């Protein structure tokens, strides 16, 4: 408050502290958003949610952030944001505020995401929301194009292409563990092969990539195993993966129908 008639200016400490805290939180949110949009977030218009404020304020106040983290995860799940994108976004918050990631808060985000996703009806989509990868049906169609392009040419699909299969499945995992594991594998595959490469989540623990045989597939298999296991360790998900992670090259059959059946068998 200020004294009147030209007296000394006296700032109320409570008001000043609140203003400083609000400005600090606003700056943290701006840095978080800028980093996330630059590195991980796909659509700027849907980034903000009131739970963003709640999570930053909890961290700034030194309060447990788990309730706000759960709320943010649920909002992302309901909005159809993939789990990988959601977790990467929260990692940006911790990095831009120079705090070590809180495993319990990350878990709360993932649990909230699973519950938010499960609360929404699941439309028939070509992408699996847990991994961000295309579904098996999408890969079946890409195989149809591959076999179709080989008709009338000298190309023989089984000798020019193959499937790289990744199996990380273990039994008895909670829903959030399965979802986080799937997102981790999805990100690993995109790191190795590049975004947009023909690949799919066949189940929540089995994945397949359509790869030309002239791209050094055995080396790619080794790289895939290494990146999957490294990413899982960074996320604290080492116990959620089959050990060792199974990665192998699957020969494609001579027809598209047989290739589609092979995908079905791999998913079992």
C-alpha cells in the first residue's frame, strides 16, 4: 500500500510477494511452452490447459505436484494427445525450470493420461494414441502398396523388403506401465528409422517396421534394441520390458494376403 500526500512509498510485502510469484510462474510457463513447441509439441493451439498453471504453481510453491500432474495427464488423454508427446512435454517443464524430473509426478501424468484416454470413446483411427505409431491396419495397407508396386516389375518383395519385429511384452503390467512402455518404444523406432517410415504397433508390446533389405537391416536391429533399452532406462521402465528385448528380421511371404496374415500372427 502507498502513503498519501507525497509520503514515502511502502509496498505491502504480501502483495509484493504474490506479484513476484505470479510473474515467476508466468515466466516458467512461457519458457515451458516455447521449449515444448520447438521440440515436441505438434499443435500450438491445443497446448494450454488450466492444469498447466496448477502444475507450475505447485512446483514453485514447493508443494507435491502429483494431483496437478494427474489432472494434466487426464486432460491430454481426453484431448487425444499421445502419451509420448505428453511425457516429453512434461520433461520440457522440468528441464526449463532446471529441476530433476520427479518420477512420481511423471507416473501421475501417465496414470492420468490412461484414465483420460479410457474415458473417451475410441474412434477408428490409423494411429495408436499410446505410441503415436500407425496401427496394424495401416501397415497392412502399406504392404498392399508395396506388393502392388512390385507387380509387373522385376522386384521381388521377399528379397527386397522385410519386417523388423520388436517384442518387449511382459505379463502383469499395470495400464500406465504398458502405455508408457509403448510410447517409449514408439519414440525409439522413430529415432532409428525416422518419422513417417512404415511401421506399426501390432499390440501394446509387439511392433513391426517395413524395411528395405539394402539398408543394413542387421545393424538397424542392433541399434533398435540399444535405443529401446536406453529410452526405457531413462524413463525408469527397465522392468517393464522383456529382457533381453527381442528384435529380429522376419521374411515377408510372396503375397499380400499372406503378409497380412503374418502381421496377425505376430500380434498374438
